[in-house]
C-alpha cells in the first residue's frame, strides 16, 4: 500500500476497519445463540483485556494509570457509556437483522452533531439540521413505530446509538495526555466487570467447538477493528476517509444474508440509504466548514 496515496490508503483502512467491526458483531450474534449475553460479554472481555495488555501496546503504546482527576472522570464516563452501548446493541442484534441494527448505529455522525450543538455549543446551520432530521426519518423507516413490522427490540439499537454518542463525545473532554490504550482498557474492563458481576450465581452454559471459534472471532476482530480505526485517523484527510465508514452497511447486509439468512425489507433498505446519504453529507459539510478559515462562516 506504500505506492497508494494517503487518501486511498485511508479509505481502504476505514473499509477494513468497518469490515472487522461488523465481523465482530456477526461472531457475537452467533455466539449469543449458544450462550447468554452476560456470559458472552464476560468471556470476550477477559480475552480483550489480555489482548489490550499484550498486543495493543505495540500499536498505540502501553496502558498507564497516571491520569489527572478530570481525565479519570471522563474516562469512567466513557466506560459507563460503553457498558450501556454493549448491552443495548448486542441485545438488538439477537432480535433484529444485523443490517438493521448496523444502519441505526450509522446515525452516529448525526447524533453527535446534535448533541455537540446542545452541549458544546457547536454551530449548527439549517442545512445540516435538515439533513439530520431526514436521517432520523430513515431510522423510523427501519424501526417502523406503529407499523405491522414494528419490533420493540429495534429500540435497543436506538438506545445503543445514544450510549455511543455519549461515549464518543466524552472523548472531547479527555486530554491528549491520557493514553488511548488506557481509555480503551477502562471501557473493556468496565463491560467485563459489570457483565461478570451480573452473571454471578447464574448458570453458565458449556461452549461447543463452534462456540469457542465464535468467541475467539469476536474477541480478535474487535481488537483488529480498533487498531485499524486508530491507524486510519493518522492517514489521509478525514473528510475523504470518513464517508467510507458506511461500508459497514454493505458488510452487514452480506454477512447477515450469508451467515444468518437475513435480508431487511424494502423500507429498512430505504431507511439505511437515507441514513448513509445524510450522514455522508453531514460529514462532508462539516469538513468544508472547517476548511474555511477566512471570515465568518454562514452555516
């Protein structure tokens, strides 16, 4: 890849990152057909902690605990949001098609823009506001509130998207002195401790050979996805690379079809298309506004 431009390499890495995260979700979805959610999260968390301590330092540095009080506060807030996101999203994918849940999660750039305007007083113009409203209409097409195809389980994905919004925005308040490995370790450890604590006293189920393969798959691919997501932010222009995050929808459709025999209905596909279109527009619009350095910007 050394002969490719930075933007091309960044786009490829972003697509591979989304493929890794979606593959991780598919392995976990399969694993949850065999063992309870709390057991799956605990086992995956223990493996992830080992990988973070042994593998990730090679890519992003070691885990350190000498954080300031403010950094610890927001690191723990992010960890708490990760707990909520993990439980919500994984509950969703056990009941609705993987592509539907993934599409709902792709509203993240839209929700971050809204919350950023409300909490951090980021400027939000009418163009992006309209795009956001249209994007959330896409979510309604997937969830179908009040319709014949409505499944309350789809609301778990919406809740998960809310937790991920809090998780990602909390990073703004964490200083650059806080190691990425430490922030990641805190999140994984929190999910593992909460899941392990809640599962205490419950009957764990034995794992089959396929179950062990799925456990190793979900543990490995989530780390691969994370390493790639960190690497991609160091390559190419964010405005060019970010839209390739929506390749996750393609991976989710393909994996859902061939691994689980799932295929979203027409309205869900239309909703996913709306979410992707408005999300890409929002990302590109934000990048364009940031590039304007002369004079006040009309938003």
